């Protein structure tokens, strides 16, 4: 790319491919770092676009149909995993993260609130945990009531079963 020793000190040199543009000088340590940094930046950007398609949408709002499908998909996933139940610490955050994972709106625009009594954890004594959660999102008037029922044997590491029902409208206050 460069032939004279004077160009080795420069970060930018004129292109020798018939254009009159300036390009990074790979013979200069800073120019070489800029070449590598540019490639890493481009690869990182492509990775983010692939794994977070909503990154460039710029919308935080949800619509009713999208919220319904995300809530349904999240409840199926959480029921099949049977790892967390309503007695788990920060269970509303777990629900919110699972719903956001299956939707295209912002996680910050989701609201999951406990609408029933605080459930007792069944980790030490076994039994059934029951709780109701209201799910709403910014941008829509749609609300859902998630009824969560989980059973666990005494001192088990995972729940035996987790059943989550999805109802239309906010949960009635208890």
C-alpha cells in the first residue's frame, strides 16, 4: 500500500487503488488498531442485529395481540421448565423477563403485579403455591390475569408441576 518510509508514520494514507480517498495505514500501529477495531465493531453490530431484532425498531409500546402471544408463549415455557414457582423470590421479574423474551416490545414497558396474597414458599415443607399476577403493558389497554399454581415435594430442588392459566382482563383484587 505504501512504499516510502515517510508514509509509515502516518495514520491515514492515500489509497493506491485508483481512488483519491484516504484509508487506514496498516503499517502504522495506530492505523492497524483502527483496521482491527473497525472490523470488530462491524462484527459486533451484525451480531446485535441478528440476536436482537427489535434493536432498531425504536418502539417500546406493545399491542394487545403481541402481548397475548408473548404471555401465552412465556407461560408455556415456564410451565414446561418447572424451575420457578410463585413462591420464588422476584417471581414477577421472572414472568416479566419471560414475556419480554417472547415479544417485540420493551421489557421496561411491561408491568407484572401481584394481585393476590403473597404466596408461601413450598421449598422446605412441600405443598402448593398459588398466586395471581396482572400483566399490562405501555401502549395497550389490554390486561391479562396469570393464575400460577405450583406443587413441590418437601425439600425438592424443582417443582413437580407448574400450571399457569391466562385470563382476559386484570386480576380481581383480593
